């Protein structure tokens, strides 16, 4: 079962999605360098800090290898989560974006994030209807965020949605 919540736009879906998985002031969120400004704005609106990492050439989305390399160098697991050894901040989420509807390598990314206890918030704004291994994008992370802005696949001039399979997160949304 899943829960869907409508919001004012895709940026708000990302912002609230991050908050729902536990992003707090001064935390860090891993995301990709090739993205739309809304991805970074959603992080900043939570008073958190983006960690911009490289994308894979075949998907133009967040590279699981880049995330793994970063965490192997800078990550430190503690009782209450993953921390950046360099900044001392908690890394509280990973937000890949499915660029132009091309899904990131989700199996690999999920494996890396699970090992480091980092929840995934999928920026699926451009990928409504895209599938990865027969499953719709936006349904892999703790939260998926969609946009219905004028330039998206399904549009109503604005609006967004948050989806989750976690009933507790859905009720809080």
C-alpha cells in the first residue's frame, strides 16, 4: 500500500519529503551536481547543506560509485546515523534526480545508502511513468517527489505530490 499527499509544487514535495525522513537544520544531503535548482533549494529551505556529487554518463543521474567513494572517504557511522568526518555534520538523506526520466542505477544506490543508513528521497519530478526493473520511479526511496509544473510530463500548471510506502511518513505528510 502507499500514501500520496498533494502539495503546492515539486519543490515543496522535495522540501517536505526531506523533512519527513529526518533532515534537520545543519544536516547534509547528498545530491547530484547535474540538476535543476529546485533540488538544491529544497535542501536549503530545510536549512541543510547539499553535497553535490557526480552523475553517471548513461543516466545523467547520481552515480552510486560517486556516493560510495565519497562515503568511504568522508563517512562515519555513529549510533544516530551517518556523519561527514570532514564537516562533523550528519548526512541525513540522499536525493537522486531521474534526469529527463532516465532512472538512476537504483539497485546500486539503495545498497550504498542502506549500508550507510541514509534514507533516499527520490526527485522523480521528470520521471512520472518511468520504470526501473519493472517498478515505477519514485517508489524506491522512503519518499518520492513529483512535480506537475508546466514543463513536466503530466501538468496542471503547478502542483506536486509526495508518495511513500511508509504509512507513518504518509500520515505525517
